[in-house]
C-alpha cells in the first residue's frame, strides 16, 4: 500500500494532516500548484512499512511551469539541434 501524508500548518490554529490512500503523487502536485495546499510543513510518502520525506521533490515539481504539448515546437528544436551539431563539427 502507498499513500501520502501532507502536513499543513495553520499557525496558531494548529496543523492538519491530509491522508488519503486514493491520492496519487500527481494529484498532490496538482493540489499544491493550484493553491489548494498551502503552508506545507512536510510531505511524507508511505510505502508498505517505509516512510520517505518527499517534501522538497514534490514542491520543486509543483513549482515547474506546465507547458502544454501543443506549445512545443518540435521542428524548431530539431533545427536547433542540427545547427549545434554542424557548429561542433567545424571545430
């Protein structure tokens, strides 16, 4: 069994641990990026009998900008790569 524990700190009002065995890593990241989860103290991933602190990794992933696939210009990337290869062949 695998699940995540997201500890949210409300300051003087206390803390809340959000524990849901149905929530995935992607969903945790989505909730952080949308602002649903704020003031996070820590995020732990529990797998069987092991606990891992994944706070930094998940917060980093949530902060990355989401680029829709249709906005990526594959032709330009290919041309840039070809140009770079030619540039390095000359030296």
